[in-house]
């Protein structure tokens, strides 16, 4: 809730949010009432206050809520609360660098370099350029985890 932002900041809280929950706006209205639902889950306000914000997914394998690009889409369009939406750059940072920070792994995972874990993905489309509704269609063409190829679609070939 917005009135708790200063307290969260003073306590050093890291907020982890799943933006796919934003699709359940009407459920929040019924459960918490329209006044409370209108101010819940203030992404942009948290970030503007300097509170580390992590975007994550949850669910079970095969369920679309595990699609990180769906979460990025919801964070950047924020249905019903556009003033609380993030830029794509902010959403990707919250999903990657800030998530590594929350795991105390930012020194190993934040960037590519010697001694780093070298986790990266080559994507099927430019997630910073496609229309928001096309973000969930993004797929990995190549995924490297810990410096080793974990997945390849076969689209990329070595020369």
C-alpha cells in the first residue's frame, strides 16, 4: 500500500511482484474493495522511492504465468493503472539485475565477464521494439547458463 512505502524504504525491504497478477484486477476489487484495489501494488511508486523491485513469475511448468515476457508485458502496460507501469528497461532490470541483487548474487550474475556465471539468452525478437501484445510470443533461440549451452533451438549455427 502507498502509505507503507516510506516504512519499506527505511527497513531496506526488497519487493518481489508477479505482474501477471495484474490481470486479476476485478478479483482484487471484489476482495479488497475499489478504493484499496485502486492503490494496491504500486510498481512505479516503489521504484521512484528507491525501493528495489523484483519482477518474478510463479506457477507450474506449462502454465503461461512462467513466461517472463508476459510478466514484462503486464509490468509495462499495467492494466487499470498505467501511471504505475514501468518502462521496458525498468521491467527487464527488475527481472534480471535486481533479482540477482535480491539473491545476493549480483556480483556473479549482473553482467558478462571473467568469473561471472555468464547466464544469457538470445531471443527470437527484440523485446524493446515489439508491440506490447507481442512480448509473450518471445522465445529463446539460445540459452547459456553458467557459461554452458543449456538450450539451442538450432536456428543459430557456428561458423
